[in-house]
């Protein structure tokens, strides 16, 4: 369970002292949170041997981790229970891209041709007719993960289906912000971030910008857990 200790001592949790035992990690984080985080690590690790020449895997995980950190941050700001579960949702929402890399690398390459005029969702719909979040939902259902993790994926994209729950609203906002955050050469930080994405959550634009600043400070440390290079350690 070394991954539990690595997660516990990461920037996801800023404990004043190092956690050295799994029992202590469970005590301070909570059994359910540890369970969700280990599930996320396991899913990520299942794709450790994915072909790195099809898509930019470091950027894939940077986007995934950024989305997860943003979702967790907003959940904490809004006092939503189990913010770690929102981190896991954000982390795994796009795992369908890795499925496509395995099954149809050529289409995966087409869907990765992001530029300043074409965002990821448009490419997925054009070349696949469905989204990576759709694939992620079906995969995690098949693998028997809790519905609380994959259920919100049904409303991942605000332009396709309006969110009806706060968790869905958080993920829709985090999804857009994470894309902008990772593809800085194409998008400004607030590209496509309309008031309709954050005002229903009771947030203002200053809080959105603060969330980006805060989570970017955590990003490098969190990436060390979930990026491909970390899996060879376990």
C-alpha cells in the first residue's frame, strides 16, 4: 500500500508531519477517501504501458490531474462532502482517451489535433460521435467502480447536457479550466468560461482565478503520483 503513503504525503494534503503508516493515513484522510484515491491510482496504473507515441501522455495526465485538483478545490470551497471523490472524478473523466489509444490509435491521433480553433470536445464528436467521458463512464461501470465516481460523467459537457447537481456543475467548470490550463499555447485561462459555469455555484470570477492559482501550486507534486513515470516505482 505504498501508494497510499505517497498520496497522503503529497500536495493533496498539507499535513504538518510525514505520514508513515497506512493506518495513520486512514485515520487522517478517512477510509472512504483512501479507498477512492487508491481506486484512482489503480485505474491510472492499468494504463501504464500505453503507447507514448500516439498522444502526449504527460500532457494527458497534467490535464487529468489539473481537472481533479480544481474539482477538489471547488468542492472544499463549497463544503461538499468527500471532496476527494471529486478529485477522482476529475482525474478519471478523460480516461476514455487512453482506451481509444489502445483500440484505435489513428482515431486517437485525430482527436488529439487540438488547436486554437478546435477544442477537444469538437474533435471527439467529429471523429467518434461520442465523448471520452462517455467511454470513461462505461469502462468504470464495467470495472465495478462506485457510481459516485462515474455517474457525473453523463453531464461532463455543459454544451451537451446541462448540469442538474452541484457536483456536475463543479466538473463542468473544472473540465474547461483544465483544458485552458494545459493548452496555454492555444487558450487564455478563461476561454469559454462563461458566467453560466460558475455563478450557479455561487462563485465569482476572482474565486475562479484564485482556484487556478492555488491548484497550479499543487500540480507538480500531484503529477508525480499519477504521471506515467511514477508507475515504474511500484
